[in-house]
């Protein structure tokens, strides 16, 4: 099984208008913040949600402050490995056997490799980390 690792994410509410995401990403680039993941989507009321998973959370936390956009910080799990049928099953079984409910999961496969992010409730992060043997 590919070994999942604990990751820090930043989630922010943005204006849902052209160029808002671009401005945030330009700011992160100017601070040399590399990303492991990025999700953005529209919500109701003219807002959008942005989730950023930086390679270096401490550096990103400082850079994020300079955007002036409030962000919620949280913990999830990142797993990557060789793309093969059932690649996620062992991790999903471990989480289920621990009695932890998955709140969200995203996965993509490219060029024979895959990557996935798994989110659980904040009060179940430690339980999931133990089940996944994630540091």
C-alpha cells in the first residue's frame, strides 16, 4: 500500500468573479509556494471556495496572510502511487475499520501514477492517521 501522509490545507471563500483565483495564485507564486493540490468551485451567493494544499504549510501560512483573504486551516491525507486497479482499497478499508467516515475524497491518475486527497472530520483526524499509519 502506498503510504498516506498527513497534509495541511487552507480553505478560503472568494468572490466568484473572473480573475479572483488568478490573483491568489499569482500571490502564492510570487512567494514561491509550491502546491500538491488545488480545488476551486462556485457556491451560492456569488462566492467560491478554494482549497489549497501547499508543499510547505508553514511557508504558505505566512504567504497566505499577505493575500488578505481569511482562510481556514485543516488536516487531510495525501496518498500517491502506481495507478493500478484497487490502489486505494487498503487505505479505505483501514479508515472504515477504524470507524472513521470520509467527508470527501479526490483522486486523479496521470501517466501510470495516481494521487488522492482524503478528508475526514477534524475530530477524527488522529483516529484516521493511526489507522493509515500516517505521520
